[in-house]
C-alpha cells in the first residue's frame, strides 16, 4: 500500500531526548528540595507531555514522602520544569541513525510528513531544529496545539485533514502504546 501521509512521534521515535528531559526534571525537583529520580523512571513516563510527566513524578514523590505535600507547590515545580526544558532541550539532541535519510526518501517519494507529539509545540520545534529535522515536516503538532492530545482520534484526523489526505492512505509511526492507540483510534 502507498501512503500519502506518514506522521511520526518525536521523543524516542525520531530523537533520543530522554537524557535532556530527565536532566530538566531532576533540576526542577532539586530546585524545590526533592531528590532526583532515575533516568529509567523518567524515561518510562515520556510520551504524554511534559506536564503529565512532572505531575506523575510529583504524585509518586508525595506518596513516598507525604510530609512534602505542604511544602511543595506543583505549579511552581511545573514552572521550573518548563524553564529547565527551555534551557536543556536541543542541547544534545541528535536524530537516531538513518532518520534524516529515511524522512528525505519519503519526501522524495511524494509522501507528506508530520511530526505529532504530546510535547508542547515550542519544545518540539526546538528539538526538531536542533536535530536538523524541522525542514522535513509539512506539519508539526504539539500537545498544546489542539484541544486533545494523542491518543485521541482527533489529533491524527486533524493531520490527515490539514494535509488533504484520506485516513486509509495515512500511517503513524511511534514508540509507545499512546502512538499505537492514536493510530488505531484515528483509523490510520
């Protein structure tokens, strides 16, 4: 089957951002008096957007250390995390081997490309630029671009509609159950 559109998840699919995200999360935690978490724990939380990642970490910490509940304000930690992401993302991002070439081959074959991530749009654009992938995409959709995020079907349907295609001739590539569910939910 030929595809008119292929959309790709960003983190863990096109670019390895886990170290940068973990560094930003741990810097935010430490700035608010909490111990850092492991790279493995943080990596497992990547995929639903940075806000959800940090809220999940905070919930775990507060369950482990309930006495912190009165001292920690989640919105302050979220703000610090966002600031740290702004400083950290794109500092070491490199596309996985072969990604740039594969995207270019698809484009050369007439396939329109989209990057669809639950990461906030401004952070996604920064990562794509740092990895030198930004010019390869016809459309970039962040987790704050639409009313819903992946895996909601409206996200990939928006991509298909914006790029004037049919869901039967669209595919989505990702590395998580969120991406599989998004594709199934949207019928791509």
